[in-house]
C-alpha cells in the first residue's frame, strides 16, 4: 500500500472532529493540527494517527480540547483513514498492552503453591 500524502487546509478543527478530508491520495488536515505534529516528526497519515492515538493529552493541550474530545476525533479519523493507512494502524486497541510493575507477591505465592 502506497502511503497517502498529507495536505493542509484552512479548516478549523472542532472538539471531536479534526475536519479531515480524504481525496486524490492525500489526507487533508487543518494547519492547526499538521504544523505542530510535523515539529514532532509526524509527517505521514500513519505517523500522525499514531501520535494522536499515543499522546491524546498532548494533542488536547495543543488544540485546547479535552482528552475525551481528542479520543472522539481520533475514532472518527480512524474510520476516515480506512484504506489510506495500513489496517494495523487503525486502532490503538489492536496494539498489545504493555505490562507494568511487579506481580503482587501474595498472588504469586498462591499460584506457585497450588492455592487459588
């Protein structure tokens, strides 16, 4: 799959909607979104989507939105980008959840001693 280009529009994103438009193998997004993301190294539709999925609080701060508004806009963008980005990039939920911290010692002892 060939990567779509990113184009810039004069649209203003509104909470819950980045105002993306797909056409001519280009994903058009508002300059208010594209310019700061380019400074973060997100220059393709896939990398922009990945950034927004991974750092919704940073995007919320950048746009003056709530995190919930960004997450809603990301879900809408995932639908819009179907066919424009690889399918693995379309849902943050499809990525494996990392593990954090140590196991609870009490639970670990129970499982190793055959108790439940």
